[in-house]
C-alpha cells in the first residue's frame, strides 16, 4: 500500500500478469499430460489426456470369456467404467497439483503479495466488525 492507504495499481497489475502467466503455463502442462486408470488388476487400462478426453483403452485377453460372451461384455463394460473413474480421479489430483500454486496466489479472493488487499490471509475483510452490530439489530428484532 502507498502512504494514505491507497493500493499500488502497478503492483496489482504485475501480480495479475504473473498469475496469468502461471495459469497459461499450467494449462500448457496439462495439455501435454496423460494419466492412466485401471481396473480388475490391470485387465482394463484407460488413458486420458489433460483435458479429460479418453485417448486409449486397453483390454487384456484374460478379461474375455469365450464360453460366456454376454457376461464377458458386461464385465468388460463395468471394468472400463471403473478404469475411467480411476483415471479421472488421478487427473483431478494432477490438475489440483498444477493449479494449487496459482489458486494459493489468490489468497482467497485477493491477490497475493499486495498488502491489505481484501481476501488475503490476515487482512481484515470489508465486513469484519459489522457482525456485532448486525447481531444486535437481529436480537432487537427478535425481542419485538
């Protein structure tokens, strides 16, 4: 903050530009990322790209029972769904890991590194201190 309690706009713009750059880098890394999920002890493995698109499905021959093709088909369908869920969970973790430094930079609703900017940990929120007055008004209304 500048003297007199004014925010330094250059500091805000620099922080925003830095966050935008970090976001673009994270998005590029995600675009190049692939994750796998599996089910049935590896009988079915699926691969997702960083955007969550299914790009590969591998089914082991051991998952197919030639004597009961209908049951095999249902089992394979169930294994594919389970493998996809596993892959999406893994992708969610990767996305969270890549985005957490950026989200952490927001400090809640503000911009990191800007003293006194609302939303930063330890900074007073615009409505802090008004709670007691609101509670008193509500109490008075309840008493009426």
